[in-house]
């Protein structure tokens, strides 16, 4: 009686699926925090009566200016 043993291929598939899930969670959190950073900066500028100028490269905000009159 051999039981329900996990073969090496099945183990590799399980580890790969968990790795993909973790990578997806990391990317999703990076997108979320990038969105929050830009949104907060823009909202603070709008609250002061200004107009924000924002440049992004990938997920990073590379330039921010709040123009007020």
C-alpha cells in the first residue's frame, strides 16, 4: 500500500504555483502603492488649489510639481 505520495513533478508544480502567487501579490502591491502615492500627491495639490504635474517611469513617480496661481 503506497498511499497518497507526492511525486517530484507534483512537488515542483506545487512550489511553482505558490511562487507565481507570491510574485503576483508582490506586483499587485507595488501597483497599489504606486497608485496611492500619485493619488495622495495629486489630491494634496488639488486641496491647495493647484494643478499637479506628475511624471512616472514604470511604477516610480520621477517628477512632481504643484502649480498654484
